[in-house]
């Protein structure tokens, strides 16, 4: 694991982009496969390359967002707007997760949807309300685990959560053709 820690430390933006490009796209393929009950790409190969690039950009946005939200939580603690106990451990992880998913999550989800719409040449926000609800039931608990880990593993786990969410959505969304 030393190579991984060196890579994400030395190349934080590139490593975030690559991890999200691979795992985010993989999550979409799994979701599509589970929904349709057949192995295949949810879009054309060219569109999937575009979506990989979109996931890569999203990985960079998330890397910046995580860093900013950690700073926001520290500022809230320093100004007495969160108790000092939230500066460490599980309270820290939960606080960063809540702040991230309340103040950063909705904008990031809309950004991701606009990316998809541009790549797929459509303008469709169907299901965005359901996606926003995942901030509460999925992303806050998931990111609490994420922020409890050493920072070198946080972006990788966040990218891996997109695979888990792909599985969950693939199993729960009504089957399509």
C-alpha cells in the first residue's frame, strides 16, 4: 500500500481523477447491468469515454470539495459554532460528512447531472430528487466512514462508494430495456 499512499500524496488531483474515472464508470456499468439483467454499456462507447472524462473531472471537484469542507468544519469549531469534541475521531468524521453533504453535495450532484446531459446531448433532470435523497440515507453514513480514515484513503473510498451506490441503484431502480 506504500505505492498507493505515495501516489495519492504526490499526485492528489491526478489520482482523484483516475480513481473516479474508473470506479464511477464501473458503478454505472454495474447499475445498468443489474437494471437490464444483461451485461453491457449503458451508452455508446464514445459516450462512455465522455462519461469517464466527466467522472475524472468530478473526482477533482470532489478532492477540492473535501478539502474545503474540512476547513469549514475547523472554522466552525474555532468560532465556537461546533463543540471542540468535533475536532477529532468519529465526531470529526460525522461533522465533515454532514457539512460536505449538506453544503457541497447538492451542487456537486447538479454539476454531475449537467455533465451527463452535455455528454449525452440531452437536458434531463429526471430522478434528481431521488439522487438528492441519497445524501441523507447513503452519503452521510458512507462519508462518515470515509472521513474516519486517514486522508490518503479518503478519495479512494469515496470513489469506491460510487460502485456501491451503483449496485444499490441497480437493484432498486425498475428494470429497463
